[in-house]
C-alpha cells in the first residue's frame, strides 16, 4: 500500500509542478489554488509512504516520478523540445525509479 501512496504522491507532484506553470507566478487564482492543494496532497502522501519505505528511497522515487512526469507533460502539453538525448535521460529516470523499487 505504501508504494501505491508513493506513486500517487509522485503524480500529485507532477500536478503541482504543472500548476506552477499555469499559475503565472501565483497571479491566477484557480491554478494557484490547484498548485497549493496538489502540493499539500503530494507531501501528505509522501509522509505516509515514509512510514514504511526508507526515507531516501521514498524521496528519490517521489522526485523521480515528479521529474519524469513533468518532463513528459512538458513535451506533450507545453511543446517543449523532444530530442534523442532528452529521451535517453527520461528513460534513465524510469530505469532508476524501477531500480529503486526493485531493490527497496
């Protein structure tokens, strides 16, 4: 169950990172509220997950899911460039996250 909580926490991290972009520096109310709520949910679920997953592993997986998801959303939603090198490093993030899960 802790790994599910951690995964959802990572997905909420993607949400609040995207919310930062759409909030325009917290000048737009709706996206700003979305950012704050998803940030709080992400932190709460991360804290719950660390009750049974080692902190270093949980934090690295949480950040990895957030970085991976945010990079992919940037490419798909924000027209950020997709280069071969970027794709390789995104794949390495995925491998790292899976590796931490398998060894954790």
